[in-house]
C-alpha cells in the first residue's frame, strides 16, 4: 500500500512582519547564525536579485535571541523594544544636557522625546526595533565624538584616539541596525564645526587643521562603510515595484521631484502634529504630487524657506539656535523618516482578519481596491480571505486579477488548487506549470516563491498520477531532485517502491529545509512503513512542535497511533485535528474515520455530520454519515442520507448494499421505509 504523499500547504499570506520574524529562517536555531550576515532583513540572500537590500544584521540578531528565549511569544519582543526606547531616551537626555545645559530645559527635552506619539510606530511595532537600535548607537557615536572634542588639549593622545574610534565603531553599529545610522558621521562633523568651534562658513576652510583632519576622517569612514555596504549586496541597488515606491517608479520627472521634496515637509509636520500614524507606510498613503498646481507645494515652499532661514542664522552669525535644535529634529526623524508609503484600508483589513472579523476585513480590502483596483497584493489578500470563507469561485476571480496585475505573484498555487477541486484539470495543469516556469530573480520573497513552485509541481505530479500519466509524472518529479527544491522527489520513489532512495531524499529535504512540516509527516509515514516506529513517532511529534495550530499534523499522528492500536491516544489526536481545522473537509472527514475505527461511534457521528455540512453534495460524506447513523441505531436519519448519496451517485454499490440492509432492519422493527 502506497504512502499518501499529498499534504496541501496552507494558503500563503502576504505580511511584511511575518517575513521579518514569523517566517524568517534566520531566526531558527537550526539555521547557522552566520547566515544573518549574508541575508537581508527578510531572510533573503543579500546578493539575490529579488532582495530588498535592507541589510540590518544586528536587528535580525536581536530577533534571533528573542526567538531563542521565548519563541514567537510577542511579549518578549515588545519588552525588548520598550527597554531599548528607555535606553535611547536616557542617552537623548544626556545629549540635551550637553547642548542645553542642566536644568529644566534638558529635562523637558527628555520627557518630550520619551512620550512623543510619533515614537509609537517604532516602539509598538516589533520590526520598528531597527529604528530604536540605530538611534541607540547613533547617540552613542555622537556622545563619543562630543567627548573626543571636549578632551582636545586636555588629555593624552591615546584617550582622544579611543573616543574617536569609539565614535566610528558605534556609527558602523548604527548602520548595521538600520541604513540611516551612517548619517551620524555627518551630524558629528556639523557638531564639531558649528557647535564646538562655532565657526562661520568663511572660517571653515582657513582655520584649524585638526578640525579639517577630523572632518576628512569622518567622511572617509562614511565612504568606506557605504562602499562595503554596496559591495556586500552584490554591487547592485535594490529593485522596487510600483506599489513599493510609486514616487520613484513614476515616469514623470516633475512628479518624482515634487513628491520627494514634499515628503520631508510631511515628516516635519508630523513631529509638530502627529495626528496620523501608521505601523507601515508604503504604497499610496501619501498621494503623488503630479503638477505645480497642487496646493501641497505651498507646504514644501514654507518648509524649505524656514530651513534655509535657520541655516543662514546658524552659519553666518554666532547664534546657535538651529545647530542646537537640529540634533533633536534629527533624532526624532530617526524613528519616523519613512522610505515607503502604504494605504490605510489594506492595513485595516489585515488587522481585522487577524482578529477573526472576516466581514469587516473583506469590506476593508474592497475599499482599498475601490481606490486602486490594480493592487496585486490586495487582490491576493481578498482572494485568500474569500477562499478561507469557502467562496471559491469569487476567490478564483480575484486570484486571476492579481496574477494579471503582477504575473510573478505567488498566487498560482491557490488558483491551481481551486481549479483542481472544481474539476477543471487542464486549467489546473497550465496554472501549476506557469508557476514552475517563473524564475525567482527580482522577486521580493524568493523563499515563498520557491515554496510555491515546490507545491505547484507536487500537485501537478499528483494530478498526473491520478490520471495515469506516470511517464509525465516522473518528468515532473525529476525537476525537484536537486537542491534547493528536493522536497517532493521522495514521493515519486515511494510510488516506484524504491524506499531506500525515498528515505535518502527525505533526509536531503529536511537538511535543505528543516522546518518543512509536510516533509516531517511523510518521512514519518515512510519510517513507520519500514518498521522504524520510534523514529517515525519522533518526526510526527516534531511536525506538531513546528506548528501546534495545524490540525493536519495531529491527524497524521493520530493515524499512526491508530495503526499501532493506541486507540484512545488516536481518538484524542482526531478530536484535536478536527477542532483546529474545523473548516477543512479532509481533516474533519479523516478524523471521523479514525474515531469510527476506534469504536467511538458517537464522536464519529458528530464529525461525519460536520464533514457532510462542509460538502453537502459529496456522495462519500453522505454515505459515511448514513453508515454511522445506521450503526448508532438512528435508522430513519441513516436512510435519508443513503438516499441523498444515491441521488448524487446512483450506481454506488456500497451505498445500495447498505441501504438494502437498513431496509431489512427497519421492516423487522415495523418502521416505514421508502423502499419500492
């Protein structure tokens, strides 16, 4: 008897925060920690053409430490964010004391920094830790440089060098938390020139060789860090799609120019009046400025006029108002300065969906699409929600729109599965093959794409096998025999009864992707089939440990326990599986089978009924419900379900036989039947 290898992946979901933490393989203990220094913030190889190029290894390392201590429990991540914010506030207050002097003003500056609403984005959002860590080392670097300046002429050269090197080292660490951290070198140079020496513009080039040397060294270090950064990411800039950064992608020079000049004015206004905040600014949250007639250009003119006025006072007179307060403005912007913009409706839909408010989430997604109908991610998210609500035809419509808007979007898997379940097998084959032919270059999430390709090819192989096209099936599986896509090959060997080869490829699969749950489950089945029962159970339990919320894992473990005659344990696994995946027909239906085999007929009746309600026109569900009602003595209900099953499949011999036996019993008991 062949091992059942079809283990459908759960539908994919698009979430920026999931990619940074929940699905980032760099956080897992089995992943070498050194991978952090070769991958971007989302766990994609930095030199990959689809990488976001956000290189923040120190932030990712902090997430890995959080994961090692408490897994994915959110309180630990939030606690670290709060602690970091407290540390940054303390350092900022120290900086304010140096610039403003002790007393009330420095205290007020520290309190304002600690409680400013704009910091909610960085502290409450877990991935905002990148801003906090960058700000921490930004301030440490600046404070070290201030200490270096104040020791000139009063300390030995080794102390001066130590503080200066400390400033450079902290600047590098700030950049490794978030890219903007490197700007501390420019702020340090401005402090030296404008605050410490209080030089006018005309004095800078003619006075103080030591000052010029320091400024040169700061600039050289900054250039070195940026050059290393560019080399490390493969000497290529990142590729952003239109939805990521619509301003940069606009074909109009005037639109790009006006919009980018306007964004700093928006950020500065939010420092003064933070009336609108968001945990993820991207897409079209700030509409593009497309003409000079847009009234928002007036804000831009006012902002830059004020900025030039302050610069004039700071550089051409001895007044230091701007130079003292520019530090505060710079640090506030550290927490805020966004690179990407986003819609409010899409974020609201994600939040409502996570809270189980499906109707509200659906309306939010539709509102987002009302304002921009070609948002591929939003089309996909709406399709996913509709599929989870069993609205398959409508879900298919939105999946196809998403693919039309962005042909590389990883929605082919869900599209193919729906087509396959609807019996549109030729369309399903074409969909799976199209997904397999898409290269992973220039994709934002190549890991998700590879996983989608793997699942598409496996479903294609299964479909061909069921249609009897073994020769084509073998060709499909051969495409997956070499890393990094070996996860499906073992099933082909099992079908050919080459169990040794299958076992080898399962080990290779788990070595390439140690968190792949279907590989654990199917390898466990293979081990059980070859008599390695203890090892098999270990892999089933490992699958459950990887995702305790997936009912499918409990179902397969329960089947193993049932085969081992551990009936009560199997029954508990069946109930847990059906409870966790109560909307998944296959899980509920198999759970009912297991309970029936364990002679727990009352519980089996409950889940057969639940399965029949999920697929009311599926003859096998109705026949099995009729059979368990028959066994439980509920004869008239059993008859009704048998008859309904025969209406859908009139030539089913088992149902016909069961119905005749039922009628014999009913006649002996004097019950009315519908027999001819």
